[in-house]
C-alpha cells in the first residue's frame, strides 16, 4: 500500500512498513493541498498538526484512501463520522502515550507547587529570588481531582497516590471495577471542584463549552492548581487568566491551548503558569509505542 505520514513517525516503524513492502511517503501538506494529495494514498498517518476535515475527505473521494490513523489519543482533528460515512476507517493509538502524558501532568503539578518554571527563569536572568519563591506547597496530603478517568487519568491517579495524595475522579462513563481496583472513587463534578487542591483535565474536547469555565472556577477552592494536558478548548483561557490574576487559582500547568501554536501571550507568559508546547506524547518511548501500534493497525487491514 501507499502510506502518507504527514506529521512525523518513529523511524523504526517506518522501516518496518517498508520492509513489509509498503511505500511510505513522509510529507506535510498545507490544508489547501491535503485533500487532493490524499487521493493517491491508501493510508494517511497524522498527528495533531494535520487536520482532516470534510472538504479534504470530499476532495479525496474516488481515490485510494481507505484509512486515517491518528498517532495519539484524541481524534478531534479528524471529521471521524464524515470519513466513516464515506467508507474511510479512522483509527488511533490510545494506549501508546498514556504514561507519557500522565508523567507530564505530574511534572506540571510539581512545577506549579514549587514555582519551578519562573524560579528557573529568573535565575537565568541573574537573579536570586529565594524569598519570592520560597512559599511552595507539598503535594503529599493534598486532594487531586481528575476530570476524565481514562487511561491517562488512571496512570496519573496511581502516581499521585504513590506520593501520598488523595485522588478522586469524575467521568461521564464510569467503570466501577477500575475505581475499586485503583482505590480512586468517582464523584460528581461539583464535588470534585469543591474538594480538590489540584485539578487535572484528561477529557477529550467536549461540546457545549469549556470544562474549566468561569462558572466552574467559582466552585473551586481558593488557591487551587489547574493542569490541562488534554485539549486547549477544555479550558476557558480568559476565565483562567482572570482567576490567576485574582489569586483564585494559585497556578496552572498547560500543555495545550485554544490556538496552536499558542497565541495567548498573557496566559502562557504569566509568572505562575508552567507551560509546554503540546509535548504530552513527545517521549522517545511513547513515539516508539505509537509507531509500533500503527504498524499493527496497518498489518490488520
């Protein structure tokens, strides 16, 4: 088959595909060129940069395209329903990057608790701000509320419990056996908002507005820490910025943004924001697992 890789892929996995007789083309296409390009490939492998929308699927009709694979968890950058209505299968790799994203979320929690981002930045400016950043907090004994308790949320919950945090979770789809096995109870959203010292979002993009909205921020404890490594639209950035300015939210750890590359300078440059440029799955180990999962998906076609 002819396989298009638009946003990069583990080199070992691409070599495996070529050894199996497939032609693998690594090429990014701008939106106005993508649809026509897809006509000449059996499989398209994308990550978050490439968006496959209705117009691209329409342009690809009558061509070879049989499958789109998202190398990662979320598929909101693909019009899944429309693709499948037109005979194109959509797959993702939900298992491969869960640990990497969970570890990044935990890293942001530590960074927010101890001012690691801004303290390091000021030292590189030749300053010694020991007094300013000497009022950190410990994670042990604090309550972590996980919004979205799938694979990533579960990994984070296990790590948080290991360092002595109390963990609670909210999910619209509850699996009692997982809750029991991990010792992490499900609660209603309002209860999670009211009880949590740290809130970490691991839900897919949702319709109907942000999960971290002005209304929900008002229900949180004063001094709460908010972490988002899911989708940028899950957080109302204006509401979060206002809460950071007022002190309602102590700090925030962000890996995803409403617009990417991030354009909200006031938010990502705020002194109590720990920020990264959407690197949740960007570990050597995760990329190898993603590549291997893609190889397995293609082999099963």
